[in-house]
C-alpha cells in the first residue's frame, strides 16, 4: 500500500514537473516573439471565416478577412476597430474591453501563463485558461513545437469564437502603418 502511494506521488510529481518545464518553454518561446503573421480560420457559432493576421507586440493587430464583406480588424494598442469595407459599417471599442487584450499584451500573457496550470489535451496540444476581469480566453499551443495554435473566447455578444492559426511566421519586418485605425467613411 505504501509502495502504491509513493509510486502515485512520484508520478504526480513527475507529471507536474514535465508540464512545468513545458510552461517554461512556452514562456521562453513567447519572450522571443516581437510579431507573428499567420493565416486563420475563425468559427463563431456555426459560421467560419478565414483570413490573414499580423500581431505586433505590444497590443497591435491587423486582420483581413477573406469574405464578401472584406472585414478588417485593427488595433493601435488602445482601441480596436472592426470595419466592414463593403458596406462601411464601423465599430470602435476600447481594446481593454475586448478578450483580445489577453492575447495582444505579451507581458501580461507571459505573467498569466506563469501563474496558471498548463494542461495537455487529447495528447495533441497544451491549453492555458486565462481569466482577467470580465475577459476569459483559452489559449492552445502545439504539443511538439509549442507554437501558438489559436484561442477560444466569447465575443462582445457572448458568442463562442474559436480561432485556429497556421502558416505562422515570426519576427518579420512589418509596416507600422497597418496599425493605424481606419476611418469611418
């Protein structure tokens, strides 16, 4: 009986140490990223959209959706604009009020990851669940490369939003003008 308990404690300790190591590697990987460019598939409820995004730390994002509305999302680090270029709809939000703040603030993200558990899901990817104020995000990392795979949030209308990213390029030269907020025409 004591042998079984010791073996169980040893396995639990080994498991937590190995995921602790993974957490350190994820953090180390993130510290080296100044920007990432990627393709994405985003599912909101039953609707899937695709496009390309650029995240530049801290807190900047530019996304172009490949759809009829030609939607773009832009953050200059303070505000977030969603603009539908086909019919000129324009939405402006304080970035701090959106769940994207949790993925766009690299230093805060690293701090949060260091404070929480990292879980292996389906032996395929690691997951971190982060909650900050009213925002919650599940972030997924590839099991082998520890690269960011995507995230899951609720949008401002409380719809489940799942974003899967691929074709990731790190630390490329980026035109800063991309992060200028589009105007309302």
